[in-house]
């Protein structure tokens, strides 16, 4: 049987097309596109090495007009910290410390007063507010 050249070409092109589509369908699930974006870092995820220096260490703090100092450090699993207000003359542990290095947002709790604090890091200064007994107060901190 003699098949014309054009018919053979169509047959081979059809076979090639079927094989190409099959290969594409087989490998398609392996082609995943992801957005290039840094993840959000919380107290349960390790910060990147450059993030430590942003808040780690000691800060001078002005807590609603009362001077003091504050420290943050990475304990290997989560952020930890403490605050010293000169008026009270004692260290208080801070809890629930969250720091987002992308935005500079910092949040923590001062359990001794049930006061939630929030602030934003910009250069070597943190400015923010805290709530105590239903009233909102200002606080800020600067690098030592």
C-alpha cells in the first residue's frame, strides 16, 4: 500500500502532537510558580541572621514619661525580653514578643500590668503605644 507523502506527514504530525500534549500534561503538575516574597517571622519561627541586630540588645525607654531600659534577645526558639522602669526599680519579663522585620512592627505584653504594647522600629528608634486600665499611653525607645 502506497500512502501519499502529505498523508504520512499528517500522521506523523498527529502522533508527535499527541505525544507532546501527553508529555506536557504529565509534567504540568511539577511546574509551580511561587511569588518571591520573604515570609512573616513570628515568635515561633527563627529570624534570619540580619534580623537579630534590629531589636536585639538594650534600649533606653521612655514609658509614658517614666524613664527606664528594655532588652530583647533571641533565646534560640523565640524572642525574649525584659523592661526596667526607674520608678519601680525592678526588672519585669516581657511576653508574647512578636517582631516583623519587613514592617518593623513590634508587639509584646507586659504581664505585671496586663498591658499590651505595640510599636514600630525605624532606624534606631521604636515608637508606639500601650494600653493600661483602658487608657492608651505613648512609649518610645532608642538604642543605647
